[in-house]
């Protein structure tokens, strides 16, 4: 039973280390520049990090009018890796 609890605790600790929430103030300058270029009228809200190939990737959620709209994945060098749209584009009437 102790071994099971120890394994569970270790697994939980590894999961916490792999994905860490950070404040916007703690991001590298290059990441801030990319956010400013890509956010449009949105407001950066949530930051998570993960590691990929020896590089730290910052995942930033951009909210528009209080609703999550876009997720930017940016390398610590400032390179934009991926953009995910979190909501469907509104249909324009013809």
C-alpha cells in the first residue's frame, strides 16, 4: 500500500513539473514580442509551459471579450510554433 502511494505521489510530481502555469510577467522578452504581434485585439490570460525537444514552449490563451479565442504556442526564442482557434468563426450573412 505504501508503495502504491509512493508511486502515485511520484507520478503527480512529474506531471506538475511537466506543465507549469506561469505569469505573463515572467515570460522571456522574445515571447512577449510574439504575443504582441499575434494577439490582435485580444488579451493574453493564461500561460502554461511544456518542453519539446529541449526547448520550452509557452502556451498562451488569448481572450476576446472575456471568451477564450486563440491559443498561441511560442518557443522561448519567440518563434511561433502553432496557433489554435478555440471557438468557431462566426458565419457571415450574405
